[in-house]
C-alpha cells in the first residue's frame, strides 16, 4: 500500500509520535498530518517536521467538534482529490477511576466516565465520519484506505474477569470506551467494506509511554513499526478484525 496522505491523532508524544517517525521512512508518503492538542508545545514533533517538510503538525482535539471541522478543512485544502489513505485514531486517555485496592471505587463519578467515552470513543466516531469522503477517495485511487483504531486488550469483554483477577485494577472507564471503539470498528467495516475502506482495531501491547508507564514491556517505536507493517499487508477481508500488533485475533 503506497501511503500518500495520512492523519495520525495524539502525536504530542508516545505512540502517535512514533507512528509519524515510522511513516517518515516511507518514501511514498506526501503528507503526514500529525494531530496534537498544542503543536507549539509538541517540541519533538515540531523538530521532526522541520527536518521533514511533508509532516504537517495540526491542532486537533478529538473531543471538540469545531477542532475536528477545522482540521478536516485544513487537510482537504492540502490533499484535494487525492483523498486520505490512512487514518490512525490513536489519541486517548486512561485515567484512574478512583479505584483503591481493598476498598473498591472510592471516587467513581459520571464526569470521569464521560470524559473517557468522549475522547476514546466519540472522538474517533466524529473524526472518522468527517473524513469518510476523503477515505473513500483514497480507496478509489489506491485500491484501499485504512482506518486504524488503537484499541486495547482491556476492550475485551470476554477477558474482563481475567484482568480483574490478575491485576486487581478494573480500568472501567478505559475498558468501556475501548470496547465501544471496537464496536465502531465492526460497524464501520459493515458499511464501508464495499468502498474498500478497511477498518481494524489493534491492541498495541503494554508500551512505554506516559500512559503505559516506565515498567511496560515494549517500546512505542517497536509497536509503531509492527503495527504499520501489519497495516501495509491488510486486504479488504481483514476489515472489522480486532487483533494484537502481531496480527493475531483477540476475543471480543
């Protein structure tokens, strides 16, 4: 798959930034739009864009519809009829639910839960919806386009009990929001496969990022490399799958 135009969200740091670094190595890319909350303070991304003229840092808050519309307009002004080949819905949060071992949820509240759903689920819903015409155009010119939703093993409903027993840390709001993201992946696949728009959900592994922490198993750069290699080999029948970064299917 020759990626000409891509959008990655959550590029301030971590996995999103690593995706941009990997895409820079692809000689076929023309524009990599790197969405972040504040491009001015994303110093590593800014430096990378100064060294690679086709990287375009853009302000994009996935929990803000006006920000999504502004990003869409900017992207379309630069890609024209070429379309979008790759959308990586990576931006997300995983904040403590107020769970205290031995005491349960001490500070669980509705606003906290809604914040996770707004960013982790509704953000990708609204952004993907806004860019669907561009993804369809990309698929027409390039035989396929891809919506890559960064999910989690915590999204697995069938494994939810196992995680409670093994880690004693429910991550309820995070798990709920990522399970809903998997639902988006499947629904998008149902409606868009006919347009050669492939939608997949991928668990990147436990990676060393501000979210994953320093004790995580894998580096963000390693996961980015593996996931983008996986994306390059996708075919339309893969659409709707929920898998790990090695391409192995996970239980919903």
